[in-house]
C-alpha cells in the first residue's frame, strides 16, 4: 500500500501490526462489537487486518491513498473496516465511550467496544475526560489498545511531553491496565483475554517501535512518516517474502 506512493504511514502499520492482529484473532467479533480507530492515520493497519479476515476485498488494498478510493490514507467517516475514526487526535476514546454507553442503554450486554489510541493522544485533555467518565460509569465493555511507540510528528514523544507512568495513570483513573511488549503476540493475547473479563474498563498498553520488523529501512528512518524509495521498497518486500518461504 505504501510502496506505490514512495512514502506514507508505514511506521504506524509496523508499530501496531501485532496489536491489531491479536485483536482480530482474539476477542473482536465484527458482527457484534464496535471498533474505533482514534488516530486516523493508523487506518492502513486496519485495512490490512480486515483484508486478512475476509472483511475487505484484498484487491482494494492497491487503491490505498489514491484519489477517489474508499481506502484513504487518513481515515474519514466513510472508511471501511471500523465503526468510527476521527480527524483531530484525542477524540476516539470519547466516541468509544459513547458506543459503550449506548449498548448499555439498549440492553446489549454482549456487545463490546475496542478502541485503538496512540500515545501521542495522551497529550490531549479530552482523552482523560473520557477515561474519567468511563470509569465512573463502570463501562466494563470498553477496552482500549494503546500503541505506545514514542513517536509523533514533532519527534520522540518522550522528548516533548512526559506521559509516564502510563499504566499507573490509567489505574489511578479507575481502569484495569496491562503494560506489555506490543510486538509479543502471546503477551497481547493474554492481556486482551484478561481485559475483556474484567468488570472495569481496561487498557492494554503495547510498547512498540515504528521501525520494528523491517531491517531494510535505513538507519534513522522517520517512523512517523516513512519515505520508501523504490530500492528500499524492493528490499523490504524481499525481506518479508523470505520469511514466508
């Protein structure tokens, strides 16, 4: 999806791949649950997962980011594969809280809500307002997956704003929290399985990297918006295909 353009949000796909794959392979049931992608530029990973799960025609992936395509590089209200994606960062959790509360009012206790949130969004006050609301109303059907990749458009998040200790802060707000290696599928699956059984809203903090899994990327690659010239794209493709052999 990225290679034809020569640049794009590859870093977000690399950092969140295992998180989203574990969600699709685990507790998420598309016909019943709601799925929220708060940071719209992460939609590339949801498109890929939906295609793997048979929820999206794989041939559509080739249209990603092209004019007129439903698979926009930054998700919008018409994006497939999710129930809600947001424009301004920090809004997705509020939408997810709305879904969870709506299910309660509609007496739909089996429906769950999953929301991907980026660590950069924790700089937004609206996230913490939504977190307080969810805990106060004991919205146990809500699970947040936090991609903690320490990357934002201005550089390393840790050099811009101190958001640690992340898990402890969510626990202080009344959530159950798990802090795991976001590239360890077994750890993610275990955390998600425990999270959905807890009566409190839950968050799984996945510690990740925007260059994980591709040795072909040049040293110092900007993880937020990776440039992918043809030679690097070919090397990356060969590297990935070699693992499948």
